[in-house]
């Protein structure tokens, strides 16, 4: 499999539904539609039937939508893809938040939002002190929460010289 940046990612083993992790996350990319097929949808449905929470990062939510696993769930995904997916998946409840945790579904917009979503999960399982320690390791300015929304910034670029005049 090739990531959207061209880097080849070779799986070391197939997904074994008898040995599943605590949470299964689908990491999306720019060509997510090229890799989501009936086999993947069936595998995700099988994992959901076993009660394993499922998540999607960036366009990874598309795989969950294609598997009908976000029907009736609030979800977040990359803002560039939202308009194109609302009509084909009317049962998904698209949210503006950077990440959504709705029952056993976890989705986020991409970029740095997965860090915030994972910190939220750490906070659900451990004390806030642990969340702060993890955030400190990532050198985060602040920890964004479930109510933070995506906003388009107008970026300005400048040049700072460290050379003496």
C-alpha cells in the first residue's frame, strides 16, 4: 500500500479478527476511495460486531461511512472532503468539531487533531495528570477539547533575520 505522500507502507501481517486491539483506527489520505473495497468494509463490520470501538483519522471516516458504521453517529473528517460526502452518506451526522467521540466511534479532521483525540481517550482512561504529561512530550501549546471547531485561518508569512544589521 502506498501512502498519499508516495511512501510505501507494507503490512507485516493481515488483520486477525480473533486478536483485535482495544480500538481500531482507519488512517485516511487523499486516495482513500482507491483502497476502500468490499473486503475492507466487511472486515470493519466484523470488528464492529465484536464491540471494538472504531475510528477514522482525516478521510478514514470514509471507510466507516462506506461500511455504514457511521449511520446515526456524529463524525468529523477533513473539511475539504465534507461537502463531497454529505450527499452520499446522509445518515452520518457531520460535525464541525476537530474530533468527535460518539459512543463507540471516534473520528477527527486530520492534521494535528488526532493528537487531541488521543489525548481525550487517554483522559477517559487515566488521570488528567497523565494527559498533561503526554501533551508535554508533544510540546503542545494547549490541549484542544471536544468543543473546539475547525476554523480556516488566514496565514501570513514573514521573514525574521537573526543577522545583525
